[in-house]
């Protein structure tokens, strides 16, 4: 249950708010003065604070400041019946999450709190995701195929050549793109990844080229496009095979002219960016089938790097296993070891999800291996679970125990725990409820 601090001097409003929040499943703590509120805040953290502005000798703005100083992620919702431009400005500048003008309906307040809750969860997820995909500096692997890749990287990184990286999912395409950037003269300028597959085709143009205010309904301000924002740096166009034919022409023009013209703008500007593209599809075939422009293909394909799937470089598996074991042992303060037979089992698996799958499995095993020993049985179970989880959301027999261990290792971070367990956060919440946690 999420704790909410209510600060309101009007006792009837305070009581109504408390009751409503309890009914909605929150854990409210209500106080009537700034002094009490500041005492509460110094004693414990509240993810959400709802405070009146005009209270006593101090105001809700002081509460806002204190709450955000204690915990910058805290969402503070301020309310006032005397809202003026100045108070709203002060609230916004102080980082208030929302502002409710009194009188308001309880549903409005709940709406604001739900939005705050959601943004906290998203922030949490971003954090979880960013720990997960630490822009690792190290590329592990000494198989002949990887050594060829390193050679190409070192040769082309310092140039401004456009690079196309092909490879199955999880083989390390983004990691390679980052290495190319880091080893170029652009290293101190931005590296901006754009996932072309997950951005709606209609939005991709404005994302890359920018938009002027008023270019379309809803464009309420100028937005700089990625190509301009990454000036002097590198733009990483991921999932290039997903770009629509229509937009491919615009991208081609950009690669030829190196100019951007934001939507709604009469003028174009020169930009200096290096483009690195990646795809897990076989674009050559798309060209043959007329689904990808041949001229764009040639423009992108100045240097092509083809990353082999993990099953084609089995000698790298052991190196990766030890590398991730060391990393996760360090992160979670464990001393998990892997046995000879455990390593064999890892080496014999086909790794359809490549390095990413191996990385996730090592994280899971480091935390969950019985007796902190990753042996053949532990690896087999983990592989079975990965395979069976693809469709369903079931955890194996000792699931309650697994959930507990992962939560303990992640200090109760549910987003992170769900990720390690390979289930959705909502599913984890349901499981916790069933476990009575
Ligand atoms: N050779 C490697 N050494 C160490 N870590 C690696 C290696 N290759 C990949 N990884 C790690 O595996 C994960 C997946 O890599 P990355 O995101 O670069 O893959 P990708 O090819 O872009 O996958 P997708 O096609 O699904 O986007 C990352 O956490 C990355 O750090
Ligand atoms: Mg990728």
C-alpha cells in the first residue's frame, strides 16, 4: 500500500480525504499543520504528498521544498482555494506534480494521485531498465569471429563512415554502436539511440527532424529533432528494417544532404552527425522484395558489421558466463559459483536470445541457485523456465521462495524483481498478494 501524506488544516476536508484514500487502497497519514508535516517528513519517506498551500506561518511551498529535498522522486500535489498565477508558478518551479484548485471533487484528487503513482512506477521502471542495460564498456568474447568484429570496429570507429550493424536479437548491436561512438572523435558529443521500430511511423519524422510550434494541432512548442540534438555526435537508428517505404526516401535525402528541415519550417539547417544503423532483419532480402529502397540500402551499407549469433561462437559462452557471474555477485553481494557441469550445460544450450538471454539467466541464477552453486540441474531448470515462460506467466514449484529471494536481493525493488523473474510487474503484485506480502 502506498503511503500518502495529507496536509490540510480544514478538518472536514482532511477527514473526507483520509476516508476516500483509505477506500481507494492507499495508506494516508493526515496532519493539520506545517510543523507536524515537516516532523512526519523527517521521520519517514512519503512517495506522495497532498498539501494545502495556505496553512499557518509556513506554506505548502515549504512542504513541497522539504519533501523534494528528502526524496527528489516524491510527487507533491498542492491544493488551494486562492490560486493565483504566482502560487501556481511557485508550485511548478518547486517541482510540484500537480495543482488542485479548491473546491475539487474527490474523483479529481484520486485522478491526480493515480497519475502520480503511475509516474513513480514509470520512473522506477526506467531506473530498473537503466541498471539492466548499463551502457557496458566491456565487450566480452575472444572467438575468431569476435576478434574480426573488434578489428573492424577499431578501423572504422575514428572515421565518419556510416555503419550498418546486422545481427539477431541480443547479439550486442547497440553495444557495438556505443563502442564505435566512444572510440571516435565524437565521443564527447551525444550518442542518441532511436528505436525506429517502436516509434509510430507518423511520429518518426518529427522525432528525427523536429517540429515547429503550430506545425500540426497539438504541436504547442518547437521540438528539436534527434538529428539536430545530436549535432557533432552519433545517431543510432535501431531496427532500421522497420522504417516505412515512404519515410525511407526522406532518410535517404538526409544522408545525402545532411540537412534537417523541421516539420512546419520553411528553412533547413546543416547538421553534423554520424549515423549508425542496426537491424535484426535480413535487409538484403527486403530490398529484393521491394520493401526497402535499394539506394538507401547502399547509403547505409558503407561499412557492414555482421554480428554472429552466440551459437556460432560457443567458445565465448564460458567467458560471458564468468564475466556476468562476477558482475552480479558484485552487484548483489553474493558468492555464487558455477560448477564444471553447470558450465557445460550452458555451453550446450542454443541461446536463441543470444547474449541478452545469457545475461538475464546469469543474473537470475546468481541470485537463485540453490546453495549458491550453479550446477547442471540449476541450469536445466533455468532453461526450462525460460522456454516455458515464453507463453505463460508461471513460475516453477518453489516460486514463493524465488520471489522472496529476488526481492531481498533487489532491496524490494519490484520492477527490477519482476524483470529478473521474467514476469510482468502486475503479475508479481498478484503473486505477492497471494503470498500475503
Ligand atoms: N559481447 C558482449 N559482451 C558483454 N555484454 C554483451 C555482449 N554482447 C551483448 N552484451 C550485452 O547483452 C545485452 C544485449 O545487447 P544489445 O542491446 O547490444 O543487443 P542488440 O543486438 O541491440 O539486441 P536487439 O536486437 O534485441 O536490440 C546488453 O546488456 C549488452 O550489454
Ligand atoms: Mg538493440
